[in-house]
């Protein structure tokens, strides 16, 4: 059975420094993109919402138009009944029949007026919905123009950095395979804790390269020996000496 190679502390630190430098290159590319990916996604979501709102308003307008048609048909039916009752009133035989027919005519006349009121109200509602629809369409147009500009800007940056990003992603994958698993977990946790993504830093001018907390001379001497993993007491970042940091170069 083949023996598993045990890496020295120096080798483990070198692997982390390399990974940090590669990840920092990838971070620089993300900074170039800035908030554009998020802005593009937000605009796409807004446009989708506006389209849904537009569809809803159109459906509401169609429903109101159907209601108006129903009321128009109701008017026609009521007017037809009025004519029928008026004709019947010419042949009434007594006051009771005359009063009954007149009551029917009055009821149908009221029905016509009620339908006309409903049509008037519904027509006003359609006018209001039409304004909402027009505003929604204008909003969609403005958002789509903004989205097109943002996408163009993002695609330009992606085009300029795509090859570089692919290269560094591949390098990062390789570097991770050579890093100590437990240290890698700490590295990822520390990176997520800081906006600049620095988990491994060199001691510069007697201070931590991440938080600038002073590092005592004794601790600096231990860091230079590379015999154990040393971390900043203030920020928790992994510390390395400048010589080791400078010796690791990203292609």
C-alpha cells in the first residue's frame, strides 16, 4: 500500500498562499463586474413582475368589457319587453291589467337606467385601467432599455475577463487539491468573514496585513520559522512571513 505523503507546515502554508493569491485575482474580476450581475437579475425580476401586472390589467379590462356587453344586451332585452308591454296596453280590458302592464314597463325602464349606470361606471373603470396599462407598458419599456444597457456593459466585461477567469478558476481548483483539508475549511470560513476575502496575509511592518494589528517580535520569529500555523489574535487570519508570501507567484 502506497504511503500518503505528509506535507510540511511550510508546504501547507505555501499552498494556502497560492490559493489566496489566485482567489484574490478572481475577486478583482468580480470587482470589475461590480453590482452589474445583481442589477441585471433585479431588472429581469422587475420586468417579469411588470409583465405579470400588465397581463392582469388586460384580463381585468377584458372582464369589464364582457360585463358591458352583458349590460348592453340587458338594455336590448328590457327595451324589447317595454315595446311588448306597450303594445299589450292597447288591448287591456280593465284597470287591473293596465296597472300591471304599467308596473312591468316601469320595472323594465328602471332596468334600462340601471344597466346604463353600470355601463357608465364600467366605462370609467376601463379608462382608469387603460391608464394603469399605459403606465405599466412605459415602465416595461424603460426597464428593458436599462436592462439592455446593463447587459451590454456586463457582457463587455465578461468578454474581456472570461479567458482570465477560466484560467484562475482552473488554477484555484488545482491549488485546492494540494491544500490541507482542515486548513482549507478554516481558510474558506475566514474568507467569508471579510469583504476583501483575505484569509492568508503576510506580516508587514510588524503588523497583520489584514487588520494591521501589531504582531509581537517573538510571534514574528515563530512565523518565520514556519513550524506551525500562526493566526492573528485580533482578526483570526492566517499569518505568513513576507519571504514566503513573495516566493509564491501566480502565473
